[in-house]
C-alpha cells in the first residue's frame, strides 16, 4: 500500500490517520451493530469493488495492475485501518449488487450519488465533482444542448449501468444507444464512426481529448449536469459509514484530496501507464 502515498505529503497523511483513528474504539464497542466493519476487522481485509475500466478513477495499467484515484483512496483507507486491500474487479453495473450481497465492503469506482442509488447505499463525499458532457468528431454535434440532444436520432455510446446511460435514455429517447463495458470500448466506436456521440462525465471526456489529441475529437464547452462522485457504503452499517465519513473529512482538511485530484485530473503524467 505504500505506493499509494507517492506524491502525498507526510503531514497530510498524519492528519488523515488522526481523523480516522478516533472512530475505531466506537466500532469495537458496538460490533454487533456493524457487521461489515466487524468482518473487515476479523478478516484483516478490506474488499473494494471497482470496474477497472474508468480512467483516471481506476484502470488496468501496462503492467496489469489496477491503478487510479480510486485505488489511491482505497489504499489509504486500508493502510489507516492496518488491513490488506483487496480490489474486486467487475463490470460497473454489478458493483451495487455486489455491495448489497456482501461480496464487497465498499464501492469506490467513480460512482455518482443519485436518488435510485442512494436508496440502495449510503454515499460519502463527494471526492470529485463532474457533470455529463459530449464528445464527438464534429463541433456542431459537440455543441448540442440538452434540448437539441433530445430531438436527435443519432447513434450514442455510454458506459453500461452508468448515469450517462440513464441521461441518454431520459434526455434523448430517440437516440440509438449503445452501452459498453468500459470507456475505451465507447471511444473505439466513436473513432470508427460507429456512433456519432460519446456521453460521459466531463472529466472522462477531457481525458479522452488528452489521450487522442490527433483524432479530431471535439468536446462540449460546458457540462450538461452537475454530479457528485462518492464512496458507496452499505446502509446497514452506520459505524462503517461514520469511519469513512471521518476518513474523507480528514482527506479534505489535510489537502490530500486536492493533491489526488491534481495528480489524476490535471497533471496527466500517468497517461504513459495506459495500455
């Protein structure tokens, strides 16, 4: 887990740990009311669900390791708890069912907190704020607003099980929607002219522009929505929820969260690790 701290200040880590540790005695005194946190303590393992296909949140590197901002967050939490981190890689649409069934303890996978999702899980943060945007091979198409998008019958790609899929179905019911297992598959469709638009979070759209600078891709000028990205926690475990809340507050107060956002959404040095 020590590699997750690369680029993070020592003072920031100490502040983070201090914020976390205040919750541990409470969890120990009420284990029966906190089944997931109790399981984490007994097994010495924190299981975190991720899709593995959402750069820069999480993705498989050239070396075959899952890396990204979500991995950094999960790694810091596991280190603070003195447990091992186990990343459970699965399609995005299976993450919440895995949380509900107990297959994973948390979901940290670029997931937006929405009303339907919040009825199934508690969300902590946000640790990143984004919004829906459009990527196209034409300035005219990229400039489409919500109203114009709703009147089109174009071919659109979006990540399966994501809020982008829901957005397209709601705003552009006439569009021919193709859902993909990851972002790379959607970009491949766009580059091959098999779809007209790719709809995703604005941060993902800007990343795509950075990855394919010579492909003639054009992004929308401004996001079409505002969406908070958070950590999904089982609603039946209030002490785990409390611990993660304290963890995220410490991350924000110490400046670690700001550094992570800069590392993964501004610097771009990690792009060389993409396959």
